């Protein structure tokens, strides 16, 4: 059994050696991973040598998420800088969902630019696709938690006495609202607005009702000229609350159809040839990217797109199968 004190001391020693005692930057989202990295860096190097940089995506970032970031940075006495990344994010997602690309360019790329040569620490670990790449120190980025999983990182947070604040979107992995837009962000004031407004509204209703969920989001699917909102809340609320959520979401002008999911579904997905022909990519998308954010079991029917401008995939429709 690993001794948590020894594990923390080993990480601190490695941070010290890798940073060479110089000023560093933390790519800070306010979630478990980046908060633990920040606390470790402060413990090792001192507050004066650690700056947290957060990329805000405007209305695509949760209001509560930005508040949590500010509250956590104050609790840690962590220097915080917030920079804007909305325009770059919109540009990257015009041809289809691309979370890894967005993380690499709109988030980490922006942080690296602001770091101005300082080493950038990230919270990547074995629970995400970045961590599985196995690169601990690469191109100005350093991932001190690389070999660890979420459970091990939570133990370190408890050992350090670090309090993690949740947005309410997902107990295990929280992010920006645009990861719930499962089609191209062709028009920001239509496609982007639907994802931004619907997801913010859902979390506001649940918080107002004091409803504790482990997962809560509105997936936006459909053809480019129609936004269908698939509401995922787990555990499933009672009928009264479900009705309130649906009625409030009907006020979102960019949503034409709303379905509260309580039965297994089949997603109809069109993919570009590169993704369609790659079995590994399709498996990861279904099991790693989509299923964890749905409240019901999903199946996928794959179709090869004829749309040459689609660079990844688009969920064009769904069917209830239960």
C-alpha cells in the first residue's frame, strides 16, 4: 500500500527538480486536478513563484465555474490571471466537436503564451486522454500527476486539506459548455447560444431546487438547421422537477425540441472518413467521450458523411430504444 505522505514528498521533490526552483505557471481550471497541482506547487516553491492562469470562454464557461476559480485561488492565496479564449474556441469548433484540439490550442496554447517562457504545470493524469500519452515533460508543459488516477489525486487533496468546489455538471469531470454541442459550431448565436444558455439554465434550476445530481447537462444535437436538446440528469428527478426543467428550457429560443432522457437511446452520428474508418477512434468517442456524459445507456449508428467541411463528427438524430 502506497504511503500518501511519501507519495506527496516524491511529487514535491520532482516538481522542485523539474522547475529548478524557478517561477512556474499552472493551467488552472478550478477542478480537482489543477487545484491539487497548484497546492503542491505552492507547498514546494512558495506562493511568490506560482501563478495560476485561467482561460475564460465567455458565455461558454459556467458562471459558477468562474466563481469557484476565484474562491479557490483566494483560499490557496494563489496569484490568478484570467485571459480570454472565446474567439479561438469558436474558430476551432466550426467544423465539428474537437475537445482535445480545443484543449491543446485554445486553452493550453493560450496559457503557454501568457507564461512567457515559464514552465506550465497541468493536471493531466491517467483519467484523461492527455495523461495516457505518457509525456510528463514536453514542449514547455509538465504534468506532475501523470501516473495517477482520480482516486489517487483525491487522496492527495484530502491529505493537503484542499477543498474542491463543484460546478454541478459532473461529479467526476467538469468542463466548458461547448463539450455538450455535438455538432459543428457553425453559427455562434444559434448553435453556441443553445449550448451556453440551456446548460447554464439547467444548473441554475437544480441549484435553486437544492437538487444534488452527479451529472447534469443538455446535449445539443440535430442537423445544422435544428437544435435538439437532450436533457441528462442523474439521478433522475421526480416528475414535478422534470416538468419544471422542460418548461424553462422551452424558453430558450435557439432550442426547437427538448427530450428528457430516461430510457436508453441510439445516437445517429455522421463522421468524416478519417474517423469513420478508425475503429479505435469510434470506440473512444462512444465509450470515453459520449457515454460518461449521458444519464442513460447509449448505442451509436455510424454513418459516413458526404459533407467535406465536417472535420470530426455530428450527432444528427436519436432514437429511444428502451
